[in-house]
C-alpha cells in the first residue's frame, strides 16, 4: 500500500485554504518571508516551490535573496527587522547557509512565534516537553501521513536512520509522544541491519545511495517504510529505498518522489498558519 503524500497534502491544503480565507475575512492575511543566501540551485528550487505552494492557498510571500558573501551581522539585522514587522507572520531561512555564517546563531535570532521551521531552541524545548506547536516540517509531515491512513503507531518498534535536528531528533520525540518505542541510528551505529530488521516502522533519511541503500533483505515482512532520502541518479530523483523490491515485502511505503516531499511543504503552510494564530493571541 502506498503512502501517497500528494493525496494527503492535497486534502490538508484544501482545509488550510479555507483557514486562510477565514483569516483574510477577519482582517489578517498570513505572510511568509523567506531568506535565501547565495545561489545554490537546489535551494533556489526549494524556495520557488515553497512560494508556489503558499500562493496556491492564499498565503502572501516575501522573498529575500542575499549575496553569498553577506556578513553574519547584516543577515541578523534582516532577521530582526522581519521579527519587528507585524505584517510578517513566518520567517524561513533556507539552509544550508554559507560556511562563514553560524547557522545556530542566526536561526536563534528568529522570533519563536515566527519560526515556521521549528528550529529555534525555544521551539525545540517545547517539543521536548511535549508541548510543541511549531514543529520541524518533515517529521510533522511523516506523522500526518501516518495519521491520514489510520496507522496506529502506539507500541510499535520504530527505527529512524538519521539523527539530525531537521529529521531524526524531532521525529524521535514525536513518535515517543505517540507511545512508540524508538531507536535512532546513525553513521556510528553497530549492527545497523540487525536493528533495521526489528522495525515495525522504519524511517530512513540518508540521502546518499553510494553510502546506504535499503533493500528487501534488510526488513522483516510487513514493515512500514518511510523514505525521506533524496538522491539524484541518471537524471532521476530517488530515495534511500530500492522501491521495486522493498515494496513487495513492506505493508506500507512512501514513494520518492511523491511521498514525504509534498508533506514537508504542506507542513510549512500549516506552520505558517499556526504562527499567524500565535501572533493574533
């Protein structure tokens, strides 16, 4: 069975569009400000897709494209000006930033109420305490797609092959909050395949087929497989999973593309509306 992110995101977007309309009628038009430093082609594409998604449901956007040599202090000045702008409800800084800029410092200059990526230490702390509202978009999208298909994760053994702040760590907390038993694996994990074989739900987010490919023999029958990895091979976008073989053994599986990707952008829209409501309180 396919966990169809395009189908799920379309359903959620239709509801979000109604919410945008209601906010607009009440005198508030949600606005997302994006900040892109440099001219990385992938980042440019990601920003473009986010703007397009916002425009489709009525969220206003403001695009800030900055020279890759901008100083950290100038970037922080921009962030603080967006914090002070009452017309801006969400701020997204496209990662990664150039090496001369400290991502941690810059991200934590974003007002927590406008932090639509959920990456400030304030919002990470709320998530840790089980009170997260602005939660990183990819983990949030994974939970939403499982919920849409009525997949109960309580008591399930979940294995996450990723420990980043964007995916692995917040997803660990989300599954734990839903009463799953969670194992987080990474590049130094011993007996990785053995741990993967124990998974009822497997989330893989490596993004490098030269390093890791999930094959049929690595999972037990009826495992639920969530593929977050993105790689390019011979002009095609592929994930971490050998889809053709693994799909025959798994009970549910996300395709790449068309699985987690659409959900990530959809959760950005949802977080922008949550941020808007937080600022109206």
